[in-house]
């Protein structure tokens, strides 16, 4: 269950059947053909990063001509390279390039999924970027650096963000210091993995494959 871990985030679906956007407590699935649908609350996800979004920063940013310009503006809001940040950007996007993954035709391994993907270009699209910035040390369990998924206001377009240009955007940001992982049952072992301080350290690659969701906690204001 994704939504019990948070109401905002991103991820992928079981059998890598599309990109996930979790926004305002709804789960959206953007499939390989670009079709957007609302996923059931009990949708399974091999990987999802979600949080209860309570922004600590809420401001308007100047128009951006590229994704790298957007990332620079987001950088100016971050004060640390050692914690996680969730970003929400809303507004009119002049141009958005996305990609979506499809299930591998031969039910191949997850790592082969990136080969089955389609790219889309949208222009003059009102929508939202759901973003996550992850520290370098987390690269085995998340995508380090920025990771954005786009969803249009009409809920017809979206995907994993490759490029964008936009007018002024509303930027909201939340810093998160703690990470909790909720792990899938590992079918190979026939038992559930429970995160525990006393559990033997599993290799990070194995953690990634069995990971179901990461929950990020708001940083306490001091
Ligand atoms: Zn993505």
C-alpha cells in the first residue's frame, strides 16, 4: 500500500508497467503508450518514494528555459547535500519532454526495463512536477540527485521528466532527514524482509530489488 506511506511522491509499477505519480493522495499511472489513469490505492510498486507533503518553502520562481536551470533554482532552496528533499512545481509549461517505461515483452529482469520506453513531447501544458532530490549516498536505493515526474492538470499527459521550459512556477519544497523502507516479500526467500537494526546487512542491490516504498519524514523545525 503506497498511500499509507504518504500522499506525494513517485515510483514505478509492478512489471515496470509505467511511471508513477502520487499527488494529493491519488496514485496516477502513466503507461508506456502515454495513457494516464488513476491506479487503485492497493497498486503494487517495486519502487516508490513517498512522503506526507508539508512544504516548508513556498515561492514563485522566474521562467526557466531548461531542466538544468530549474535544477539550479531548486539547488538555491536546498541547504544540505545529506538529506532528502521533495519538490512540487506547478504552472504553465511551454514544453515538456517525458519518457515512460513499458513491461519488457519477455518478462525480463527489472534492469532490462529501461530499453522498453517511449518519449513524448507536450507544449503549453498546465501541470505539476513531482520531484525528489536524493543524496549521493542513497544511490543504491534511489536515484541520486533530481528525479522529476510530470502530470498535466487535465490528467491526460505525464511521465518521467527529460527536459522542460516553463513560465513562472510555484515552487514548494520539503526537507526530510529520515528514511524508512517498507520492503516487499522476497519470493526467492519465501519470507518478508523487515527493516531492523539487528537484521544482518543485506547487499544494497538486493534491497533495491525487494524495496517497495521509502517513507520520508519532515525535518523538524528547530
Ligand atoms: Zn522516473
